[in-house]
């Protein structure tokens, strides 16, 4: 049986306010489903791992095979919780330890 490879992304949110974790993930999921449909979104394995409110950094996990789709979906986010926003990828790593050492 083949092992499932995952990647962790550190995402920086630039917005007027600080949305909740749920509002942020709703915006990301909405972007993924608009670009790739519900089937494509379900194949990403996207989930929230960590949230640092002070720096506005969110850490999400996805499958390696869908990394490019998740990155393009993150780049297309323009509204989070009703406010204009942009999301930038700070770092991508295969382990959380390496990701936190890079950000």
C-alpha cells in the first residue's frame, strides 16, 4: 500500500480585520470549489492545522498531488468574511517542524 504524501502551507492573510478560522477556511474552500468543482475540492484533502492571530498566519494541510491546485485557489481569494483580502503563500514544506522553522 502506497503512503499518502502531504504538504503543509503557511498562508499570510492581508485583510482589514482578523476573521475566524471558520471564515478563513470557508473562503479557501469556496475558491477551490469555484475553480475545480466539488469533486476537485474533495481530492485536495485540505484542512486547517494551526492559526496564529498575532501574525495572521494560517497553516493548512493538503495532498501533494493537489498542491498546485490549492496554491492557485489560494491566490484567487479576494474576499474573506465579507471584507476585501488577499492570501499569500509564505512557505511550503513536507513537515510541520521544517515549516515553522522557515516562517
